[in-house]
C-alpha cells in the first residue's frame, strides 16, 4: 500500500506561525488572568464586594451565589477583548474560523451561562464543606467532584453538546455500518451515529465517541465528513474507539482522582496560610475565592507535565489499536497528514512544549508509528 497524500508546504509555514502566535498569546492571556485575580485579592476588592453583599443579605448560600455570579460576569467582561483577539481575530487571520461576530458573541454568552451554572454547583459544594468540615473539607470535596465528573461524562451527549450543536443522524449508511461494526467487533454497544455542523464555527475537523454506558454515541464533524475519505474516517474513529476499548476514560478518571486530592489539599494549605495575609481569617469566607483559584491554577500547572505524559501514553496505545483494528496504515498516515493540514497542527515541536502542553504525541511521532506498521506486515 502507498501513501499518496503529502503535507502542503504552504500550510506547514502557516501552521508554524499559527502555533507560535497561539503559544505566545495563551501565555500572555494566562498571566493576564493571574494578574486580575492577584489585584482583586490584594486590593481588598474581593473582601469589599463580599461585605457589600453581606450588608444586604444574610443567608450564606445566597451571598456565595451573588458573589460568584458577579465575579464571573465581571471577569468575562474584563477578558472579553483578549478572548476576542485569540478566539476570533487570530482564527480568522489564519482562515480557520467561519464564525460571524454575532455567532461568536452568542456562543460566548452560552459558554458563560454554562460556566455559571456548573461553577455554582462546584462553588457551593466547596464552600459547604469549608463551612461545615473545615479541617477535612478537601477530602469530602474531592469525593463529590469525582462523582460529578463521572456524571458529567455520562451527560455530555445529552445535555452539553446539544447546547452548542444539533446532533444530526448520519445519513451515510455505508460509513455508519462500518463504524458500528467496529464497535460490535469489541462488544461495545453504540446505538447512534451523529454528525454536527462544526463548519458553522471552524474549518477544523473532529471525531469522537462520547458518553458512558447507554449514552455512548459516535459524533463526527461535517468538516471531517467532507474532507476525509471513508477509510481515513474509519481509522480516525478507530483511534477514539481504542480509548474506550482500553478503558482510558476510567484510567484518566483515576489520575484525576489522585490529582484532585493533591490539588485540593494544596488549596487547603494555601487558604490557611495566605488567607490571613489578606485579612481573610475564616477559610469558608467567599472573599478568598481568588486565592482558591490561584492556588488551584498553580498546582494544576505543576502537575501538567505528569498528566500530559500519561495522556500521550494512552494516545499512543489508541493509535496502535486503530492500526490493528483497521489493518490500514496508509489511511492512518494520510489521515494524520490531512488533520495536520486542515487543523494547522505543527508536525513536530520542542520537547519542553510537548511535555507541558501536548496531550497527544506530535504528528511526526504518530506518522513514524504508522510507517513502522508497514514493516510488521
């Protein structure tokens, strides 16, 4: 078998520039967000806002709700120009986005509402245990967060995806049967295959096997269906199927369990040690939310290399599954090349960037795996 598809030289140059700009802007954006939280904390604005709300309202749960809602909305307004630059202007500059300004605004309003609802659930859980189980709040909170994480994984296809995209039953019966037969070959029950109109937002392609148990379904973007061959789609989906076959979701949940306990324990130390420096004595005081967010960000960043290294290991395992399941290394290779060009992904990157920011192996390493498969045939 031969691989006829080749990388576009012009897109390789654009991809390199796109990645460089994205890395720089994301770093600047992260530092900007940190600066906002620090200023809000050390200026006394956080305590001041909480005191103003408390002067009108007595119930703690309502104070927490109003404080978090106001802070989230204010934060979204402050970072709006940055989000617009990164998420709209840059994507249009590199001809990856199809969104109008109106569509971008509506999508971000939806994201803010979803973040507010989910955020309030998590915030109330945290501050309930901070108030009632001060010394071991992080243990109870970790357990609840883990259970909620599993629940959300189950509900993603039912509740979250339809908020942003309409799930349309796949009309291509040949492709549908190919994918469902792959699932049956490993005794995995999947009833529905959907496509989503991703092209309304972006030119990037994507595929996934979403949900857990009876909510599990196959989701393919229209950008994938239009630009990739049936064989390439089959092998790309096989990669996603490999994650479920090897129970990678549960392995990732296991890692998240460990990291969640570590992160929240670190947050507990931070709230107790640094809170009094900002005149926030009681750790259940909602005014310490910026400190909580900063602490969580720092420990998450420190654990990022470990988490991404584990993720890349699972991705390599899923690639091997796709190659074995389809016995089609040429389509695997051409699919990787196509994804690289369509999504403007870099072929290779510096080891430090890969360690910290890549949850998947760079394309060059995935291509080498595909080519090495020819030798084993």
